[in-house]
C-alpha cells in the first residue's frame, strides 16, 4: 500500500490543498509573467514606432523646406538633422535610434547584419515595419525597423548625379551607389534598439508585487475553503471513524455523535446514531436473554453445558460442575469431548443436530459414558439442541445421569 494511502484523512486533505495552492501560485506566476512580457514588448514597439515616425517626419519636413542652406551649413542636410534629432530625443533613455541604408553615405548609417537582412526583405517584399527580440553582444535586445520611402524632395540629393547640389557632388562622385533612387523606392530605415534587461527588471519588480498580492489572496482563499471543508466534512468523518474504532475496541454501543447539518454527512451521522441505538437494544436484549438462560439452566435437575461447534464449553450450570468435579472457572474453556468415553469427535457428536449444514429443530438423544468426578465413569442420557446466536452456532448439551444397570 502506498505511503499516501496510509496517511490520515486530515493529512491527505492538507497535502492536497497545499499542492493546489502551489499549482495555482505557479500558474498565476507564469500567466502574469507572460502578460507582463507581452505588455512590455507592446510598449517597446509603440515607443519605437513613435521614435521612427518622428525621425521620418523630421527628415521629410527638412527635405521639403530646405533649399540652398546645406551648401553653406552642412548641419541643415535633412539626413544629418534627422540623425542629430534622433540622438537628442533618445538621450538619457535605453533607446538607441539611427538611420540605416544599404546604399549609405555616412559610415555611421552602415547597417549591421540584422538590419541588412531586414532591409533586403523590404526591397524584396515591401512592408511597413518589422520587430523581434535578438541577442546583441550577449544581451537580449528589442530590434525595430521602419522603412523610409523616397519622396520627391529626397531625389534632389539622391536622384540623378547631374541634378544633385554641388556640395553633394563634391562629397560623392558620379557612380556612387547613393544616387539613382526613384520616388516610392525604399531608401533606408529607421532602426531602434532597446536593451531588454532594464525592462525585464521592471517586469521582475512588478511580477514580485503581483505574485505577492495573488499569493496572499490564494492563501486566504485556500485557508477559508480548507477551514470550511475541514469543519463540514473532514472533522465529522474523522469523529465517525474514531467512534467506530472505539465501538470495535470496547464493544460498547453507547457512542452518539452530534448532528450539525442536514446534508449527506448529517444523514450519515444520524444513521450511525440509529445503528448504535439498535445495537444497544439488541445487546441489552441478548444480555437479558442470556441471563434468563443462565437462570433457567441453574434450576435444571440435570447437568447442562453450552458448547461451540468445536466442543469448547462456554456455559455450564452447577449440576455440570458437580458432575465433572471441576470448578466452574476451570470447566469453562475445556472441551466436552475430553470427558466423553470412546474418543468421539465433535463432528460425530453434533452430526445429528445439523442437516446439510443447516440447523435441525428437533432434539436428538443418545446414551453416552462420561468421565465424572475423580475419574468415575458415569452413564448419561445426552440430549443435544442446536441454536444460532449472532451468526454463531451453539450446542446445548443436557446430560441426565442414568441409574446403574
């Protein structure tokens, strides 16, 4: 039998409730973490999208309003303005924003492997944005790219070489791959990188607080439910089991339990009390009948003993004590067959009282020789009656002493 099966009902209940609490707690932790993770990724994506839109709008605006100013002030080049704006708006934050292009002019805009792959996908398939979690220098990083589409104002510097401003032609000679764009073509992308460590640390803080709150709530619920179930089911069942154990050990039918409910447990307790009441009455009736039987056989003029099927004597009157010459305490427990001459067996002696294993109502008599007081052999007429008491077959043997022949 397993160790769990040997545990008490209360221990099993406490163990099951504890495991339930642990499972609920772990499930809540997992679901909460996933929810927090999804919220953080959504937050990071929304912020990266906003930063990218600001950079793109800044570049487009500068391209549309700036004319000849970049020839004397390189800082007013739309691409340069957008790059410096990106650095300013992300200063002091974990965000890293820059512009990248496969046909870059500024070495700082050279794409890395991830950005190169995403830009090539934009060229082949188009698309509005892409994002994913990547490992960069051993750190988990949120990567986001939003494509930049060439508009008419972009072609002033990135269209045909001959139409480009002089300061652009001076920096980038004919045949440079940064020329030759057309309207609507993807010219590059705004790349946003966010280290997730800080965001996950925030998740961890929120997760601990949330789990603590949920854990307290679950604990309170489990304690309340456990108390209710323990008082309404476990304790009454345990009291019933203890009462049955005491009844079995002591044989007393005075046990009564208090009924506190009208449910199945209450009905079970009521039936137990009714059973105890009935058994007590039967026990009293049996005791009274036994007392009457003992009184009856004591006034009999013949020796009377009551035996079990194996011949063991359990009741004997005074006449039987005188016949066998033994004190009553010594006579009880002795086997009647030991006193009968001829070595008869119990099966032979009681055979006439049973037919096919069933009780026979009439009384059979026979002549037997028994060893009496001081070993004297006495001729007796033996009458045997059979009865059944509490599923136990009993044989009442009457030994009437016969006068000598």
